[in-house]
């Protein structure tokens, strides 16, 4: 399989007080694979607790400006020698997107600084549905989504959408009728975190019959709630505030008109192997279709 060349802007940590930014270039089977190689190689460059801040696909090494200034820190992994330090407690630090999605290098009409760890709550629409959308940064996303599942009044259904842009295939809907218990759902997600919660090609939905409620982790790693039950809606608002997130009327996420990339972690399954995993766990393919 031909390897791809990626530019990766990495946020790391020198020590408990100092953060560091650095520019890397790496070849990999996909973006997540290139990221995995950069994370391993950058440990020797005094980068710890690395986060992917920005990425760009490159057709060829010749596209890199001043490529002669790069140093090869591992096989097919390159780094610019100039790095930038900043205080860890910098209040103006940008939102760190969860694993599975990252902003692109191209300019956007919207400033990335508009994306904050906050939520928007919308009153019921014409279909009597209340909705909530929540941004959570990389560090806390998995924990917050697990808490949200535990906060549901019940779990009566579970399904996964595999998006069409994973290997340029059709979008597929897989359901698990037997996932009608919180513990079953949580065990599945936590035991396959890199394949599910950290996979930017999936949309994960947990359903409760109470209020026809759907709790979703979408492919942009945004947590959403849709419900017809006002008490469920109110409880989620209260619980979200208790976790420290502020409510806003001006909500932005990478689902807006920001150039971005979806990816899966280096240690995650291929699409083919993930489908086999779903079948092994008695998921059923309910539908598939082409996206525009």
C-alpha cells in the first residue's frame, strides 16, 4: 500500500509548566498512522502529551518549503528544528480537537478561536424535539460521553453509522438490537475505544425510548442530544453545567465551515476489519446508501 505524506502541527509538553509547538512531516498509510509515527519519534525531541493541532495532505515531498532545513528524526519522519514554547496555563490556548478530527491548514472565513468548550441548548422545534450540542476537548471527551450515557433514563437501542468518506464507500447503518443495557454499551465502547470513540469516520447513537431520545457522538466528535422529553432535556442541561461547561448562543464546531480532516488512530481497525468486528458482536447491517 502506497504511503501518504502528511504535514502535522503538534502541541506537546516540555514539563508541568511549559508547552511546545512543532512542525512535523511524516509518511503513513493514513493520517492516523502518520500521527502515530510522529508521536513516537517526537518523544526523543522532548515532546510529551502530544496533540494534533493541524494537518495537511501533501502530494509530494517537493511541496515542502525549505525542505533542506528538516531533520529526519525517525524513518520517514521529519521535523523543523525551530519550535515554540508557551506557558501551559495560557488562557488563550486554542481548542484541542478530540482524536479523530483535526482542522486543516487552509484558511477559513471563520476564526478557529470561535470554537470553545461550551454547549447550546435549543427549545423544541416543529417536531417537538429539544436539542443540545456540546463541544468537549480531546482530554475529556471519552469521559464526558460515558457520563452522558450513564445519565440517560434507559438504553433501548444502539447503532453506528460508518460514513462514506472512510475508504470512499457507501454510508452504512449497523444496529445492535441486543444492546439494551448501559453496561453492554459501555463495555463495547470502552473495550474498542480507538475503533469507536476515537474514530473520525463513525457516528455513534445511543437510544432511549423515554422521549424518543437519541444521544449521539457524531463524526465531528461533537456530543448531541435530541429528545421529546422536557425533563430529560432539562436534566442534561443541568448535568452539563455541573461538569463545568458554559451555555452559549453562539456555538461553533468543526462541523461548521472549517476545513478539516477526519482520521482514525494508528492502532485502530481498517474498515473491513471493523465490519467483521461488528458482525462478530451480532450487529446487523440495516441500510447503506450513497451520499451526495
